[in-house]
């Protein structure tokens, strides 16, 4: 298991450094807060399964340029977009006290 920050992986091109590992499963925690571009650009070509964990109705991503975010819907995460298009499979888990 390799744990990488998506923002750092996307920015630094780290996915190419680890491409020899042929990662098949990518897990994204707090997926509703991650920009769609960060998820997509961080996934290696060998990815076969993407697991998005979180609540799509909670915090949204925080794009840097507000005008671009509104114009191009950059404030919508991949997770939220998939939910709205009915492309996500849900497993609902509620932690008990």
C-alpha cells in the first residue's frame, strides 16, 4: 500500500515515479473535498478500480480562482458529479456511538 497526497502527487508528477508498481486500486478519502482534476491526474494508467470515500453532501472542493470555479463547475468534486449522474455505487455506513 502506498499512501500519497493527491494534491502533491498531481503537482509533482509522482505518479510517473511509481508507475512501475502497476497500482490497480486507488482509494480517495474525503473524496467530496478533492478537486476532480486532482483525482484524475493522480490515477496511474494501470488503475482498474477507483474507490471514493466520504459524504458528497458535505464540504466541497476549494478551487483557487472563484470565477473559473463557477464558470466551469470546478467546485463540484468527481464524487458529487458521479452521484448526480447515478454512476456511483453506495455502501452506506453510519458509525455508532
